[in-house]
């Protein structure tokens, strides 16, 4: 059996989610793991992928039709080279969730979403009902197409591997979609899905100005990523890419500090893999306290500045 991992990359470097997906692929079988790197001018990403421990082959596809990661073109490319693979794995990112169902449909197999554990080559665990129930899924499909919840798997070593590189020809443009534009929010803060510390705020902050005024200093002290609950994003207090939860980003930091977040089920589903959860909320009945390792019933507008002052100046 051979597994194919679809690499997440920015055309220059391989994203960390790929390393976690490789670990999941290695758990699926004792056979080979190949990594597919597609895009335009992906030479640097290919070199980085070739060093991943446990990977035996890198398949590089360099095509202008794949430059913008259009789901229809990427799905067609994967299907065109699916012969001989028993597993095709994607990270459960926005990109993976978009492409994996298309690949499964074209192959006429089931798509298995967000696996958190590999029990056997054909048997996997995945959360349902916002993580309150863990389902065991067994697939009899010849090719298992799945997305991987990367926070549930350790990252494979990014160096030490010696995979061979095979170049493959890109498919023609499907003509079903076209790239219009991209707005990129750049931040010097750590990316939420890889941050070791996250400071997150909810509707209790009251406004976008208060969100930044109160939480940003704490995040700066801890060199933390800034996150938000769905309600805070809906109110316009924080941008969409800060949203943490079932419909946002699934995170697993060493420390998660929830400020003014009540703890809706969909939010708790996104933070349950955090090593330590600290909750600050004025409502002692808030559901967030049921999952918090440490809880502080207090006015966050007083408690958070006091915490910042206690931490002292500069990042820690």
C-alpha cells in the first residue's frame, strides 16, 4: 500500500500542516508515503518536501494552471495520478476541505473528514457532534480519501529525509473556475494553527477597539497569536481569519487564554486539544469554565491589564 499526501505550501516552503499529515499517512500502512507538490515555480517547496522524514518520493507538478490552487484543477490533477494509491490524505485546512470532496466524488468513493486517529489501514476515528462523540469509521473503498485534523498528529521531522523527486505533467485547465484576486492579511504574530500561546476574545470585549486595546498587550507580552470566538467575529470585533472553533480554526497551543468567551459548543470543539486552558469571565456560570484548567471569575477589563502589568515589559 502507498499513500499520497497533498502538500500545503506557499510555493516557497512547505507548511507545517503537511508534516502532521505525513505522520497520519505513515500510520496508515507499512508501505511508502509519497508527497504531491503542485503549483507554479515550486522548486523551493519541492526541495523542502524532499527532506521530510519518512517520505520516499516527491511528485512535483509545475503548471500555470495550478498556480492559484483552483480546487477544480487541483482535484483533476490528483485524480489523474491516483492509480496505485491506497490512501490520499489532505490536511483539514480550507484548501483540503475544498479539494478532498471533489477528489472523492470523481473517484466515486467516500470522503472521510478530519480523522484524529488511525486504528488500522481501513479504520479511523473522527469527531462528530462538535467533538462530543468520537466515531469509528471503517472504509471498504479501494482508495481512502481523507482530511486529517493536524492537531491530533505529531509533526514529522522536516529534515533528515532523502526522498527522490519525480516530475509529472500538469493537467489542462478545467475551465470551471478562474482566479479573480486575493486579499492577504499579514501579521507578525504567530499563525493560530501553529502558535504555542493564543490569547482569544469573545463578545464580552464589546468593540473592535477594546479587543485590540485589552488583548493586544497581553498577546505581545506572551508572543501569542490573537484569536476570537464566532460571536466576536460576527460582531466585527476581529477579522474572520482569527476565528477559533468548529467553523473556524482548530488549535492546539500549549496555552489558550479565553477572555470574555462564554464557551459555546462550536468554540469548545476548536480548543479541546489545547494543553492548558485559562478562562477569564465575569459570569461564573459560563460553560468555558467546565473545560478550563484555570478559571478566573472577574471583569476582564480589570484582570487582563493587571496580568499584563504583572508580566512586566517586553515579550516573554
